[in-house]
């Protein structure tokens, strides 16, 4: 009888154990779990960057002009000072004519200031003395005629003739003295200024012509490559339309445009990494953050505010090349990490479902930075804790 009781007890215990095992096993199969672990994490902003030249020259046409000579094609490398193109013009002829005018004025100027010889000076001096003698005689004669005229001894005509003779000689004397001064002192300062002003005026005209001639051609201002060309030899330019663009292919940078809310966290000097297949292939740093956000339309047609971020590039990349870039906002080592799918929010607090004795227990957590896969845990969990992620 006693043996029979033992058998019945065993029969009862075995099914209970099997049922409990099935229940526990079934409960574990209801969710997927992940362990809390120690590791490294970094918070990043990831965007596609574009290689650009930090030195670009663009030339536009201000008026419609014909291209007389074109020396380049798109993709050609040019050196500083190379002549890119020449517009049709006649400035060389205008400059030549102005130079001829200067030669003529200079010849007249030199003629006016050249020195007189001794014979010329002597002749002028003799002429002055003769006029002075005649003038003295004429004045004395006028005094006599005047006395006679007042006494009605001579006519009005005779008196007028005597007075006129004095006036003529006075004018002759003044002219002779002026000629003598010119020979002795050179040309007067007023005449000098007149000649010099004429020459200066033409020189200004030549400067304007030379400036116009310079603007009638395009030269490379630095070593670079032709990246855009919208004319051909013999074609007419259109006002306001880009004619040619030159970029310095040795002075490069990478730019990307991030959302304005992400840009608030980006600081100059932060790590700016070029990434390929999740590996960093080039480490740079943020060099410039543009101060103004601009509206951009995304591929989905959504208008967004984005800020341009730039980094200097110290090695050769093809202009316009697109690369994957990450900007590291914050990075931590040896911190507790939990799978990001384990975190959920309730009443503005963060929680996980912690597995304790095969049962899920809701646990509030404090989190830090996060990346695409993990979240830093500041409080609420320990290493090797098991949390539910599904």
C-alpha cells in the first residue's frame, strides 16, 4: 500500500514539472532580450559632404560682346596670368592715337621752353631800346601838341594823331618786354600748366582705354582648372550670364549642410571624419560654421532649414566628389550601454523592461548620449542585466 502511494506521488509531480517547464519556456519565447554591457559610444551628425574649391573665380559679361579669341576648354589647367579669352575691340588703335597726341603736345611744349641764343636776346633788347627812345620822343611831342591845341594853334586831328602815336608805342614796348621775358625766363607758368594739363588729360584717357582693354580680356588670376565655359570663339556673350569659371584644385575643402537643430550642437574644432564602409579614412576638424541657416528642399519635397559646415582638406580629391561624413558631437569610453530598442518613454520618463526571475519588471532609467544602435545608461541598470528589446 505504501509503495502504491509513492508511485501515485511521482505520477503527479512529473506532469506538474513538465507543465511548469513549458510555461517558463513559453514565457521566455515571448520576447527577445539583450544584455547591458560596457563599451564606447559617440554621438554624431552624419551627412553627405561635397569636395569644393575654397578659391573660385567667376567671370560674367556686363554687356553683349563678341569673343574674338578663346584659348581654353572645360577641364584645362591654367597658370596665373594665362590669357583665357579676348573680346573684339579697337582699344589698341585708340591708345596709339592718344600717344600720338601726347607726342604733338610735347613737341609744342618743348619748342615753347627751349632756350634762346645770344643774338635773339640782343636783337630783342635793341628793339626795346629803340621803342623806348621813340616813345620818349612821342610823349614829348604830345606835350607840345597839347599846349598848341589848348591855344588853338593845331587842329583836333593833329592832337589825336600825337596821342595815338604814344599809345601804339606803349603797346609795342609791352609786347617787346614780354618776348624778352619769355626768352630770358622760359615759358610762363600759366603756359606750362596749360601744356601739362593737356598731357595729363590724355594720359587719363589712355589709362581708361588700357583699363577697358584689360576688361576686354580674361586672364587667370591663379593656378587652377576651367570648370565652366559658356562661350565659344566668335559667339556673343549675354549680359549677366556666366562666361567662365576657374577653380583652384589645390585649395580644397569639404562642405555639408546639416539641419539647423543639429547645427546648434556643432562647434568649431569638433572631429570631422570621412567615412567609408563604417571605417574612418580621413580625420579632419570643423573649420567654419556659416552663421545663417538657409532654406533647402529635401528629396521628399520638404522645406528644411540647414546650416553649411566646412572643413579644410589637405590632400587631393576630385572637385565635386561626394563623401560620407560624420561630425562627432560627443564621445565616451567604458560606459554602460543598452540596446536602443529596449528604451521606451512613459510620462516623459525613460523605462526598460528588465528580466528578473524570467519575469519582465519595468525599470526607470536615466540615459545619456546615443548612437544608431545603443544608448548610454547613467542610472537604473547594471552590467549584464537582461532587458527586453522585443
